[in-house]
C-alpha cells in the first residue's frame, strides 16, 4: 500500500495524495465550466515544477478514471481550442436514483453471495455498498430464497470477461480434444455464457470470419487481449440464451417400462412413477421389480447397469440398446 | 502497464474510493454511530476515522475556511484513553456535492446483474417476480455506465433442489453439525447411508463436491452433490476437528490409492471422456482412418487413465458402448465384452 512509484511512501504521503485526488475531483465536479490546467495547477499543485506537475496530473486523472470517475476533456474557449479544460458532470458522476422495495433489497443483498470468483464477488459487494450508501436498506434475513453459486475456475475467464466488456480482440491457444496440438486462434468476443457448470465465449473468429463458440476450459496457457479497446461492435441480435440452447443437447424425454433387479438402479427408482415388486424377470438369480420412469437420454444410463436391467418398452429404446450391445459383442 | 488487468494498487486511490461511498452513506444516514458505519461500508472504525481525517482537509477550491468539509472528529475520539469512541456519532457537513455515490463501474454493474440473473434461474415462481423487479431497476441504473454491461448469460442449469441441498450443507458446515447422507455410489450401483462431519462445499471443473469426514470410511471423502440423494442435518455436533475444505486446484485425486493404468480407444462419440475425467495422455490412433480425418481430429484416439475401481470402468465402457474398447490390459476388454454378452442374453430369454 504505497505510491505507485514502488518506493515506500513517506509518512502522511498517502493521505496527502488522497487529499489531492479528492480535491481535484471536487474542483472538477462543482464547476459548471471546463477548468483550465493552469487553474488546476495553481490551486492543487502550487509547489510543483512544470514537468513534475504534468506527470502528477496525468497520473491523478488516470487514477480517478480507473475508479470510474468520468473526467471530460473539452475546449474552454470554442474560438481557441488549443487549451484543453477538464470537468466532471454530476449527472455522469453519480449513481442514478435506485429505489428498492424491502423484498427487492433482500434479493440484492443475497446477490453478494452468488459469485465464487474473488474479483467478481468483490465487485458485487462494492456495487451493493454503493446502493446502501445511496440509502437502500439491504436486508438478507427476510427472504425465503437460497442463492445459487457461480464459480469460474477457468484461468482464461477474466481475460474474456474483460475483453467482452472492452470490445477487444483476444489471442489464445485452443486445444480441441483429440487433436495433437493446440491451435492459435483470434476472437472478437461478443459474450460469455455458462452451461452445465462450464463457461463458453461466443464471438467472431477473425481468422475464419465466422461466428464461433469456444469452451474456456480448453484454452491453453495465457489468453491475451490484443488490439485496441472498442475495436468492434457486437452485432445486433446476438442472443446468448439461444447460444446456450445450442450447447444443450435436445431433451428427448420418454416413458420407459423397465425390469430392474432388486436393489439395482437406485437413481432410476427415485425418479420412478410406479414400482411393482417381485415380478418375473429374465433370470432367477434374484427377485425383479417392474419400474416405470420418465427421463431424458436413458440409453446410456441403462447400459451402465449391464445385466441388471431389461427394457420392456418402448420398442425404440429396446432396439437402440440391442443394437449397441450387438455392435460391442460383434466387434471383438 | 505490462499486463492487462488491474493496475497496481494505490493506497490513495483506494482511500478515495472508500470516501466516495462513506460520504453518501453518512449523508443518507444522519446521526449514525462509528461502529455501525464501519460495518456498513465494510471497513474498520480505525480506517473510517483515518479516512475522515483526509476528508477534513478537502473542500471547495476557494481556499476559505468555509469552503472546507466539516467533520466532527472530536466526537469520535476518547480524550481520556486516547482511543476511539465506537458509539460516537459521525457528523459531516458542507459536503452536499458528494451526497450521491459514484455510479457503478462496468465490472460492478455486470457482476451484480449476472448474479441476479443466476438467482432468477433458480428462484421458485413466487420469488422470481421479486428478482425480476430488482433486476429491472439495476439494469436501468447500469444503463448509464459507459460501454454498458458485459453480455453474460449465467445459464439456468442448477435446479432449485440442488441449490437448496447446497445451502443446507453449508448451514451444517457453519453450525458444525453432522449430516446423514444417502449417497449413490455409481461403481457399485448402490445407495449407501453414512454420517459425515461436513467441512465445506467446493467446486472443481464446474462440479460441486462436499468435502467431509466420513464416519463409515473413517477417512475424509468427497461427495458429488448431484449424487447425494438425501441429506439430513442432524442435531449432533461434528466429532472431528473442523478443517477447511481441501484445495482442488491441483486435481481431484491424490495418487495414493492403488490404481491400474488403463489404455482405452475412443471413437468420436465417446471423446467427452477426455474432458470429463482426469486422463494421463491422449494420442491420435495412427495408421487407421483417412489422414484427413486424423488431421481434423475426427478419428479415434487412445487415452491412458489411472483407474482405481474396475467396476467403475466397466460401467463407463458399457455407457459408451460400442464406441470404446480397452487396448490394455486385455483381460479388462474381455470382461467388458462378457458383460455386454450377459446383458444381451437377458433379452434373449424373454424372446
């Protein structure tokens, strides 16, 4: 916690700098017109030499901007536009008025617990503190709602999140499964989506000039932002929900009648709409039950149970299983 | 700046950021105590008083005493002890131009909106409407953020039962209560009951696990949340000393178990295994398939995996049938085909 020169700050140095930053902010915020550099120097940097002033002033402006303070640059005299002036518009500076009802405020309070990603969890907390400072009373105790958790442990997540926001191209190495080597890719990211616990990025692949989706866990090494921020526009009509629908396999829910060996298929039994105990089965090694279940993509789960389950209906599922089993046995 | 990302931290910058939240808070909460203020803004009483000391030196650029912000620092200091008066009331005046907090940064706006969208996805119907209202107001407030908010869609693949399970497990961790789990063990196709001392819920590769001391195994165990069929939080306190949940960033499995190195050959429909499970090596299969399909990565691949339980592997192979086979050891491939044969025979008997 010292000045950004890296040298230890003298005692009181940090707070003197804080005073200067805050006084600069107040000066630019309360003026109706652009304030000239000369005036800023005379009032806030009276003892500094010209080159030292330029350096300090540039850095101070940058620090305020990085906090989100909108410092505008304009011309003081429209006839002589060689001297720039500075101001902060109060409307651009301040959080717009947000009025939350008690239950909405409770929801917002819970939102601080959603991110399992340190930087975004902090950002959410900072956002809620600003709302609280504006007079919103956040109360997390009143609501019967449990928050979900968003984790983002893919190392490339931050780079793509920032690049999506800054509209900045990203260069990265991408490993598709089954390929020998990763390949270098370039993407103008449009948005980031999560599906089944994993994050994906959608954007324009500039090498192919086509829309593409990449899975962030397949990015190898460090992804880097290249090129200038604001280099492209996100096309109208980009629909991230539609992208997640494309990532999700289509659901094919069927109702199936199964013979299950006693004690087998606990997960299927929990989803069952009916169970008839002790019915005749394909072998007499154990008792069998008849179970009716509605589920998506049953074939894989049923094959995993091996000789402990037999499909009675529907015929299509039965045929699929038989074909896959015959192909396995025949392939020997 | 050498790297993209956050600039180097600056004490002064952080202090200004704190003040831009502190002053509006004091403006909207007149007559508030020092300790309450510190809690509300996520600071300490000492830091709040230091920050107020800076504020005391700031004000309008006129240079007259009346231009300065007025802070009653005496009310916060204990003249006898030289310490702070936590119950002292903070009074700040002459700072009306800082009465509104700074607007949300793009990252703050995106982070909170995405969090609320995720809550919307799992909220029960009656509270979803509340989330929608809050979301609409915050989206309106964020609309003034330059560059807007990032396009981020958190998805809605957690159902509310899963969210509730996680909450009750975390509650048990916080209160140090034992949990009785009904857990599905896929390798044995079995539900088992066991009492555990929960240590925490952790996530790796998008999958959530409960880390706990298992009293049946008398060892620490990881339980996948999507395989916990029931979880009853008991009144009994945990018996083992609480420990932080383990760090899964280096992979899920310690190599201490007895494992067999198995080589599988996977056809493209079975290739998801490579990303879903920990594998040691992946090689394209040479000499078969057209060279062009190998180059595109659409041919078969060989993978090496360490397998601790043969029954688990057998179920995986059956699930993948007929798109996987065992290259080595050969006796495992024979076992797989025998299982397929026995399964097929079950259908012959009722024909």
